[in-house]
C-alpha cells in the first residue's frame, strides 16, 4: 500500500492568498478602502485554496481601525488645518 497523495498545492511563487492579504494590510494603514478590497480578495482566494484567511482578517481589522480613526479625525476637526493655505 502506498500513502495517499496530498492535495495539489499551489507553487510558492503563485500564492495569491498571501499577496492579497499583505496588500490588504499595507493599504489598510494608508488607504482603508483599498485595504478592504484586498482583504476581500484574500478571503476569496483562501476559500478557493482551502487555506485559513488569517491575513484577510488582519487586513479587515486594520482597515476598520483606520476607518474609525478617519471618522474621529474628521469629526473633531483634526484635519481642518491641513488644507495647505495659511490665513
């Protein structure tokens, strides 16, 4: 008897789950809408590949925190002095 073959895994250079997850984390800090888009892509790729979507969850969390910080900054007027014009 031979051992059962493991399921076909993607080559290391073709891992879109990790790529989308890392892009989601990076863009989650500076541009939260793109962070959410890449987190969704990472989640979908993880489902296709049968992997855990840990990076997607992290990207969602960072994007959500950035969104909350943006809302608080706008609501408190913290960004009002950043228009570039001096009065």
